[in-house]
């Protein structure tokens, strides 16, 4: 009975991958090939060292900033229950005039700009800041978490982009050297007479 855990093609695939990545003593490899391989390997190692640390730092900074914003907005935004008294079309949406009742039962009159269409007489839930009215509620913790996840996810891309650029510049230079070497080799072959 054949052992299903052993795959006959696996060692040859691993060997091919090893050779493709330059982990061999191939005598046909030139110095320029080795130089390009070493540069690529160093850049991958550099990415693996920097990306996790960068992602953690960016994530921590994003989370701290989000939590600070949560606390600041929770402390400064008070709920207002209002009624729309006027709507004017504005270049960034609608300017809505409101009369309502704020915390402690005092009357609030003001306006805010929104992208949401509304009509006179509609009841709206707003938040009053020390300087204005807004229909944007205080920041929720879920948004802080999602912003942190996005920051952690984009940090490795930001680290990888310059490293990939460096690799492609090195590869381009190595390709030029290779082309010169190939041209020299072909020229040398042309000089030898064939019999």
C-alpha cells in the first residue's frame, strides 16, 4: 500500500525552488547574479526585521490617537434632539437650520452642514460641541479598532515600497552588466573560426 503522506514530486520541487532562489553552487552563475541575489536576500531580511516593528508602532500610535479622540469627543459632544427649521442647498451638501433641546433642557438653535438630504419638520439627533452643531456622533471604539487594523495592514506596504524600488534599481543595473557580458561573450565567439 502506497504511503499517501509522501509526495514523489515534493523534493524535486523544493530543490527547484532552492536553485531558483540562488541557494546552490551553480558554476554558471556570474558575480553579477550573486550580487543581485545577495541584495534581494538582504532586502527581504531587512523587510522582515522592519515591517513587524513598524506595523506594531504605527498600530499603537493609531490606537492611542483614536482613544484620545474618543475621550475628547465624549467629553465635549452633548446630544441634542432637534427639529429642522430650514434647509439650504450648499456646495458641500445641505446647510440645515435646527432648533432643539440640549442637555439640561436648554434651547439650542444653530445650523450644520450635511450630505444627507433632510426636510423642514424632520426630527434629527445632533451633537453640540463648544463651537458648533454636528450630525457626526462622538467617535466609537469600533472605529478606533478598524483604523488601527488599517494602519497595521498598510505599514508593511509602506516599508516594502522603497525596498522593492531599491531591488528593481539594482536589478536594472545588474541586467545592464549582464547584457554587456553577454555581448562580450558573443563577440568572443564570433572571433573564433568555425571548422
